[in-house]
C-alpha cells in the first residue's frame, strides 16, 4: 500500500504558479485520507477562494497521483484564514531571478497606486526625467503590461525593442532613459494585450532578467493599479529597495491605496513616501490654490503607511499637454525635489548583489 509520505512527495511536484512553491510545503494540502475502497481525498486550501489557477492545480495533482495508481482522487477546495494567507505571502518568496550578466542595477524603486487614473505612470516618467537631469542613469520597467503608457509619454514608437545575442535591447528616450514596455513589442500601440496572470508574471521576470539594462543608478518600476498578479510578482521576485505610493484627494483613492499599504506591510517592503497628485489648481488670475477634487486625505495615508508626504502636485494643463504629446522629458516640476532627494538617499545595492 502506498504510504502517506509517498503521496505527499508526489504532491510536492504540484506548484502554485502564483507563489512558485509546491502545495505541500505551502500547507495547502489538508485532511488527506486514503479510503478503504481505494479512493484518495484531500482538501486544497487556497490562499484566495477565487484563485483562477485552482482547477489547474487540481488537474496537476490528479496527474501525479494517477502515476501512483490512484484513479479516484477527490479534491475539495477550501480557503486559508487571513492569518495563514499573510504568513504564506510573507514567507514563501522565491529567490529573485538572476540579472543578465551585463547588468548592474544599484536601486529598484516601484511606483504604486491603489486605483487607476491617479497619474502613477506620469509620475514615474517625470521622476525618471528629474533623476536623469541630476546625472543619474535611469531605467523604467513598465510592469503595467495590459495598460502600458510609459512609451506614449516619451513619444517612443511601437515595435521599438530589438534583440541581440546577449539579450533584449531597451528603447531609449531623448534624455537617455532606458525603457521596456509591452507596447514596445507590439506592431501597433493600440493593439490589446490579453494575457492571464501566469504569462504576465513570466513576462515581468523576463524584462528583469533578459533586458540589457547596463549600468543603472536606479530602475523605476511602474506597477499596474491595485494589488494584482503583476504587483505581487515585482514585489516578491525583484530586489525592490522601496515603494513610492501615489494617490489623489478623492476619498475612494485614499481607501484603495490603504489596501496597497497593507500589502506592502505584509511583504515587509519599505514605503519611501507618499505623493498626492491633482492636489489643487493654481489660478493664473489671482494665484489662489483651489482643491478641485476636494479635501486631501494624504496625511491619513501617511499615518497608515508610516511614511512622509513627499509631494503634492498641482493640476497643470501644460504638463498634461506635454505628456500627451510624448514630451514628458520637457516637463520640470520643482515640487518633485523632495521625492528625488529621497530616492537618492536609498542605499545602493553592492555590485556583487546586483550581478548574482
């Protein structure tokens, strides 16, 4: 008769594709029972009840158990408690994928928001511009794979990435900022990217490992809104030094960005600071500042994050015009100075760690 250890060892071949570890070591296999009639049953405790990969994991489990002679396998789906899920996320991080041997990336800073439409990508682009003006070699990894906008902000054409024997060559803006984005892989900029979580995660890791970034003082990672697969992949597999949180004055924006705060705290990722976009409009006639989108909630977010408010950015039609026309490199925002200085204070990764 097959021993329980043999069954568990077989199930260790089944990997949770989102976490990258096997379902036994993650504690997902519960109530394993070998019945007298030859049936084998167990509960698969999911980290999230609506996990889109649960059927795939169940199929893989039946395949490996079938190789042991079990043709009747009953799998019931369950769910981990919030405490169990937090422990899995915090402790199950895989080893970061290795960089291309030609690369030396000294800092990785992610830019994150709770919801879309708060100007996160624009901030990433303008931050890269300001850092470049200070002499820093800067790159942008556009991790918003299904809604990329970084190339448009710099006027980079679709199909702008090229390959070589050593790896993928990033596009470069007129300011010398190196950029990788899915929109640079497509023949047309408006072609949709209809990908599921596993492919999105794999592509982000490919952007990290196979792109010839060269020597960078900082790589900025423009994350998609919320706490999706892409954000989790970046935060768990890339050596992120810290995160900049972007919000807007609306109460809804403040609510959802707090979800991002809790995610970062669970993963023990440092929050460098908070930026509030669209904070006010400065009237050219009287010089007054008007809160078009209502009362600011930035301080509440700062208290929850335990991080400072680094910038409050105004509504500026001129900035919008330049970004919409692909001229983000011409924008100058003195309000970004505290954020730029905060990133420059981030301790650089030694070269030995940057090139594992």
